């Protein structure tokens, strides 16, 4: 979709993103730049918020007698979520979020 533009991706700090195979691929694709969320900064990743909601509303305190039962419960949650979905919104101003992020160790980007 953007074959000639630089792409900057914000990713978590999992080691898979820093694997030698990934680093080699990035070296061959210099227009792709990875930026890592700070260690201990999972609160910055909105998908972590969503997984917490999924866990509390669909899984916690549930009794699932089989994997298909668990999958069905998650599916019901997803259907309800998607029928009423709306974007997540930060509730703090950007300067407060960035100040907290800057207190954490932020690794260099990889490209």
C-alpha cells in the first residue's frame, strides 16, 4: 500500500522483534523502522487494555469444560463487543503520557 514511503511501527519489547532474522530483514528493508514501547510500558499499549477487558468480562470466574466452550464464550464476547464497539481514548493529556514514558528507559529504534 505504501511501497515507497518510510514506515514507522511501534511494537512491544518482545525479543521476537529483535531476533537476528528480524534484524536481517529490517536491514534489507531500510524504509521500515521499529520503535519499541518502554520496558514496563505495557500500559501504553491499548491492546493490553482490550485483553484485560476480554479477560474480566468473558473469562474470569467462568467454568469451561472444554476448549470449544472457552472459544464459544470468547466468540460471544467478541460479537457483543463488535456490535457496540468504539475507539479507545486516552484519558490523560499527551504531555502527561509522554512525561511518564520519558521517565522509563526507551530503547533506540531499530531499522
